[in-house]
C-alpha cells in the first residue's frame, strides 16, 4: 500500500504543475469583428413605400426597418407550386448533401483532435508457453519441464499542452467546422434563391410566348383581311408585303423565346435534382404569384451576423488566428510525461516480486532548424492578414448586395408602372390606327408601327412584372435568407446552433456504411 501511495504522490507531483502550466494558450485570442458603424444601407433616405401599378404583381411594397426574415421566405409569394419546387430541390440536390457530409467530416476531425488533450493509455498483455530441459545445464540424463510466462502492463504518455498549441489546433478545427456549417447555409440559400428565380423566369417566358403567339394570331388575321382587300382592289400590294414582313418579324421573336424556355426548364430541373428527361411539366404562373407588401430590412449592424458568406469568412479568420497560436507554441519547449506499470512472472502475476513500474518526464526544444518554425509562424501571420482583408471584402460586397436590392425594388415598381402605362397607350394607339386605316385616314405603315410598338410594350411589361418578383427574392437572399428562423429536421447532419431544413441521406446506405 505504501508503494502505491508513493507512486501516486510522484505522478501527482508531475501532473499538477503541468495542468497549471496548461491553463494558458499563447497566440492571439479570436474576437469576432463587429459590423460597420453605419445607420443605413444607402446614402439616400429609403422611401417608405414603392409606387404601384394596376397589373398583377404591381402592388406597392413597404419596408420594415429592423424586421426579422422568415426562414421560409419563399412562402410569402403564396404559390404552392413554388414552395413544392423549393422543398424538392432541398431534398434532392447533391450539392446540399455534399455540404452536409463536409460539415460532418469537419466536426469529427475536431473531435478527433480533442483526444490529443488527454493522456494516451496503452494496455499490453502476453502469455508464453515454454519447455526447458536440464540437459542444457550439463545434467544427464536431462529432465524436461513445461511452464508459462505471463506479462501485463499499462503505459501512459501525456504530452503536456503547456503553451496551448494543441488547444489552438482544436480551436482551428472547430473553426473549420463552423466554416462548413455556414457553407451549408450558403449552399441552401443559393439553391432556394436560384429555384425561386428560375421558376419566376420560367413563368415570365411562358407569358412572353403566350403574348407573342396571341399577337402572331392577330397579325395573321390582319394579313388575311389585307390580302382580301388587295384582291378587291381596296389596298395596294405594298400593304400586303408590309403586313407579311411584320408577321414574319413577330414569328422570328417566337423561336428565341422557346429556346430560352427550354433551357430554363433544363436549369430548373437541375436545381430540383432531376434530369431534363424527368421534367413533368409542372410550372408556376406569374398571375398566381403574390408580391409581399411588407419587406423586412435588417439593421446594418446585424448583417454581419446573418450573411452566411460573411460568417464563412469570419470562421476562416478564426481558424487563421488559432493557427498563429499553434506556430508560436511550436517555437517553445515541449514537455512529455510517461509512465508504465506492469508485472511479469510464471505464477502470481501481480505479486510484489513481479511488479515493475516507471515514471519519467522529458523536455525537448529545437536548437537549430534553419528558421523553419519561425518562418512557418510568419507565414501563418501573413495568412491571418490575408483572411482579414478577405473578410472586409465580404462585408463590403454584402452591403452592396443589400443596397442594390433595395434600389432595384424601388425602381422596379416605377418601371412596371411605366411599362403598364406604355402597354395601355400602345394598345389604344394600335386600335385607333386600325380604325383610321379602315377609313383611309392613315397609310398602312402607321398600323405596322403601332403593332410593333404594342408587341414590344407588352413583352416589356411581362418582363417588368417578373423582375419585381425576382428582385424581391434577391433582397431576401442578400439579407441572409432567415436561416436562423428555420426548424432543423435533420439534427445529426446540421449545426446545432444554426438549424436548417434539409433531408438526410438514404438510411439503408448509411447503415451499410456503418
């Protein structure tokens, strides 16, 4: 018993100073940068409400300063099909699944590194059967005997983290896990915004095609009337040729729109995780979408905590800060404690006569390495400065995105109002030109010009409608997408503090991997 107490005192005397020394960590402690000290996103004062237009998607939009963003912001457009598209994309897209497992890998790496903070204990056991003869000792005739040798030992090695180098390595890997967590959120946000934009663009192209086909039909009917009038001598051949040219120009605009729609459908299918041949034809109608009347606008000071790309840059900066600490710790002496306890014998394995034990400590310090450790640390410092600059760049870009979206929404409303007025004016002008041509008051070229103006105005109005929806989606994206307000449906794959709505991997394949 006294022997055990002596060994315990010896180990305690070695461990306690090490633990006390390990309470500090060299290198800079990371502090998250604060947001820019600005009160608004734009230099000009933001308008209280946009203008309105008497068409679908033309209602006025107001801005709620300091308002929070819904984690499911796309539902504000009130389209079940749009929400179904988003849910399918999140469930099926491989980029989301890849980001999930990248996060899991980063977390496991951080947990693995944490094991270096604890003593490493190894147990060994052995059993050996031998036969001996007295003939080997010069006795004759020899006698043989069989016996078994047993051995058991426990070895302990503990690299004291005196300077906090190992803890800085753990901190660095935890920052890498944070980076992957926000990369997952950025992937999610980009995918949902792309799906919404693609679906709205698809709806816009369909309306543009429908309008073009309607105009082609009207101009075809007009050509029939002009030809009939030419046959009875009421019009000249030039009027027929002019109408044929106008009809041909209208038809020429149809194929490019159909090409854009086909390619847009392929893009939408890719976002949904489908192949182009798996397109089932479902789509969103522009007339069924509802434009959110009240838009939340986060405070500028909160943007740096909401944007996933800024949080990614922050995590990279955190990792670089911890790596500097690792480099500094590597320049300092390293202390290791080791010990073993065991027994070896043929009979009573743990009798006092068979016990062996040892306790030791060692310290190492590189005297000369050609400047390798020093310059490695200096490289880490330079990387930190680089990441700090990239962080600032991400913040500047984020504020630009929000300012662009706010201005776009304001001017989109004015554009739609003007386009709606232009469409009505060109429609009235076309109707008047047709009536005046019937009475011979104007030449037919006036009708041709009026038709072309009406076609352009109608297509421009449809584009302006779609732009109001897509730029509204861009505002939600630029403000961070509300990821902090979503419910986590797969907690094993996602960051606990940053929940997200994702589908997990196939369970059968997951179990097979285990």
